[in-house]
C-alpha cells in the first residue's frame, strides 16, 4: 500500500474533494552529502531527491500532475493540452502520464536553444505519441490553441483539458504544498533537522510557492531561495505572492478549516543573479556546476534549471554564507536515463518544424 499523501493526512476532507491519480512513489528520498558539504564549506547538506518521483520519468512535474491529470480524468477529457519550450520537461511529463491514463497529449511549444536535453525530450514524445506543435511567437501560439481546441471539439465532441505551462495553477501547486508537508514529516521523524535554507530552481514558480505555502501551513519557516531560470514574466515576486494567495484560497474552498497564511516575505528570496543571458542558455559555469554535482552524487544534473539553482548554492557557500547552516538542495530533475527509450528512434519522424534541433554542424 502506498503511504497516504501528507496533505490528505493533515486535511482529510481534501481527499474526498480533490481528484488525484497516483503517479509518484512518495516520499522521495532525502540524501545527506557530508563530503560535498565539507568540500564546499556548507555546515550540513542534504538533497531532497525529486528526480525519483516516478518511473519512467521523474522530476518535479509528477507531483503536480497527480492533481492536474486526476482532474482532467474526472472531467472525462480525452486529450490534454499543455505548453512550454521545445524541450520542456513539463510537456514531456504531461505527455507520458496523460498517455498512460489513456488521454491524447497535445504539446504547444515555442523555440528554445538546442541542447542534448531538448533533443532527448523531443524524441521521448515519439514514444508518447504526442501531437507536437511549434510556434515562432505568442500570437501564432494563441491562434494555434484556438484552432487545435476547435478541431478536437469537432472530432471528439469535447475540448482538451488545458494544463498551464509548468503545471503551476493552484491545483498543480498542491503537489508542492504536499511536498513541504512530506519534508516536515521526515524532519519530525528525525531524518534531517529543519533546514535553515532550501535552494530550488524557479521556472513557473509552482515548486517554490507550493513549498512556501506548505511550510507556512506547517508553521515552520526554512528560508526558501528560489533561483529564477525563466524570463521575469514567468517568475517575479508579484507573481509568487499572487500564486500563493490563489493556492491558499483554492485549498480553503475545498476545506474551510484551512487558513490563508500571509506570504512569508522574510523567508522567501527570488534570486535573479543566475538567470544568465536567457531561458535555456547553458553557460560554462552551469556546465562546471553540473559536472561537479554529478561527480559528487552520481545523479544527472541539467543546465536549464538545476545547475543554476545548485550554482547559486555553491556561490553562496563560497562567500561563506552557508558555514554552520543546515542546507537542503531540492533536486527537481528526472533521474532515470532516457537513452534506452530513445536510442533506436529517428528524429526524422518528428514534425519538420523540430528538425533544426537535430541538425548540428
Ligand atoms: C519545470 C522545472 C523546474 C521549475 O519548476 P517550477 O515549478 O516551474 O518553478 C525546475 N527544475 C526542473 C528540472 C524542471 O523541469
């Protein structure tokens, strides 16, 4: 029997109110890294390993998709439409698990810099049978959404369920409210002390905001360092406050006993100094960070999200700010190798718009 969700244990009424599909194996492991802590001048260092949320594809999106796809399924959706960059981990996770649940995945994508990760994720879509679309700009994306929606209504008699970029709607964010309560449970069980600092990458903010709300509900306030890796329209202090309020209100709608905690201004920092020149640009510094992490842990790190967050942690440690502190790095990237799923696949089978990602010279 899988363990009940910490969120549902704490607020049993939610379990009756909120549809959810079980995709994740929770709790995810907490791993201590004493050697790396010593080498980097951090008091004590742990990883919360959300790379292992699920097989075949882990990472942070799975926690959100348990609620989002549960809702789509309850609504009787036959297809699920979502959004992201060409190599979006979110679009891929949505596609894999929507397909597993018998729904057709539709990914409405926009360009991002080419990389091995982008290519691997695109090939993975061939296995999921995703309907892939690439739009050069926002106007054409909006027109494409309207078109696809109409086409599906005509063909299937029902509109596709819409999941926002990154899965960061109040319903999706519940996955990380639960994750904070899950960590609190692990702290109470003596697996680790309450961290002074938690570092996590911040893309569409659902991960960081969900953690902030979950800890506030639990009455503990580790300092959350959310390292922005996307353009400011997706991640800003203002959006973080709004998302936290909307998510708390959403919870209260389903269980009136749940309070509306204020945004934890003093213990939430959105870091803007590791974004670099643009979304998905891999700098030499990111590559060094990823190599160092992989050598120390044996876990894969990528350079669009995780290397930027861990890079901020290493930089703060190098400045002496984390000496004597208990620090948790929340690892959000899938840990399971994709190569066995894609090495036999031919990129020519992708829609032509995606071929430039594979033509390297
Ligand atoms: C999507 C993603 C993030 C960002 O999470 P948000 O909840 O959108 O802020 C971080 N790391 C990885 C690996 C991701 O795929």
